[in-house]
C-alpha cells in the first residue's frame, strides 16, 4: 500500500511539473498577450507610428524574449481599470502588466496571483497651484476626484480617519472623466499613484501650474498578475522579473549582453547565466533566456530609469525602487536549482 501511494504521488508531482497550461498555449500561438495601461507615459503609450513604450511594455517584451526567443512576439491590450481583472480571468490576456496594486484581498477574492512588484509607489495628490494647498491638511473639507475600482477610495477613508480630516471622494469611471472634472473645478484635487499623477500633468493645460505633493500616502506594490490556475506562468513571470533585478545587482547591462564574449569574462555574470540556464527546462524556457531578457530591455535599473526615472519624461526618483542593498524594496528571488528531479 505504501509503495502504491508513493507511485501515485510520483505521478501527481511529475504531471504537475509537466502539465500543459497557458505557458504551453503561449508557445503554441507564438505570442504573449499582455494587458497594459491605457496611454500613460512611462507605463504604456503608443506613438503615432504604432510604437509602444513604457515599463509595462518593456517587461512584456522581456518575457517574450525569454519564453519565445523573440521580444517582438507580444500583443499589447490596453485595459481600463474596471476591466483589467475580468480580461485576465476570461483569458483575453495572459499577463496583467497594467498598473495594478497587489493586495491580499485581490488574491483571495478575485482568483489572481501577483508575481512580484514591477515597481513600488504610493498614493499622492495633484492640486492647482493657485489653491495654495501643499499638503494633506489643506485638503480638509474638500472634494477629491478618484477613479472607480482603485485602492485609493478606501485609502482616502483611512487617511481621513487617521489625520482627523474630512476627505470627500468624487468617484468617476474613467481617467478622462477624472481629468475633466478636475479641470471644471468639481474637485480640489486628483488622487492617484504618483507616476500616474506625474503623467497626468502632460495631459493638462500647460497655461496653468499644478502642485504634486511630495509625500506618498500609501504603499502600492504595482505588480504583475496571472490567474491562480496558472502556476507555471506565475513562476515564469517571477523568474524573468528576478533575472532583471539580479542583473542590476551584478552590473550586467544591455550593452554587456550584446557583447557576449566580454560578458562571459565576468565571474558573477557567468555564474548568473549558468544558474538561470539550469532552470530553463523547468520554467519552460529555452537556454539563454536570461541573456536574451537583458539584451532586450537591460537590467531592472536601466528599465526603471528609461521609463520612470531620470532618462524618462516623468523623472521620478527611484526611492523605494532601489535595490534592497541600496535601501530600497526591490530584490530578486534566488535562482539556485535543485540539481535533481522535481521531487527533490
């Protein structure tokens, strides 16, 4: 009986390691479908020629390079805030890269898994400069425009209770409605994640000036999401994100990735590429996936600075998006292999 149970468990775990799922579907169709933000500089935007850019776009391309060997094999689906989870759960997209805060409630109640933060930010406020408001206390007894379905609505309630303020949310279905209401003085401020408010300024009339509060009033882990049934895809997304972060830790850049002979001379880089290749089969990747990933978008620091940081239009300081060793919150899950069978 004990032997029978052992072989049954072996069959179960072996099938778990090899079972077909969304990762196999991606390979069969030769295309990754990524849900992304709707026209936010730094996150996801498409220019007049149809070229996409942004940190969400970069990650999806890096993932396509790892899984399919070609960063161009990705389709971007812009999603509104109220349709993002339904699009993921109905299998319209494979990965939700769209600006979405990770919460335990969303994982436990919606049936999604978050594979780690693409970046860390927080809720802030944008107000017209002529109102003379520079901090949260100045918003007492005012109306604040906020997007339906965001975590910011409950955060406003918490902030009001915490600081003894009356913060009245005015809730809208779309970003455009929020901006239109703000411009027509229906509310004293807009509240959103810091990068989105920084991006929103580019859509507002340039003959007026605005104040973006310097502080962050919540902790928002903007994370990549997959369906809870897609454990292999979850691990694959997590592996690509960890590779991007590890590459920054060891100084492995896009330039070095293109100079393959030079990159092999560095011991840390050589060990990193060897470790990631030992995991290729179990992750469903082709060997060389980490090299292709870094060659496509650079390391995490390069990706951040190009889209959200000093080299981008938003110019947001890295802050919490520094590596843990530098005082931030970004770290990589180690890539050590078990050097054996799935059951070890």
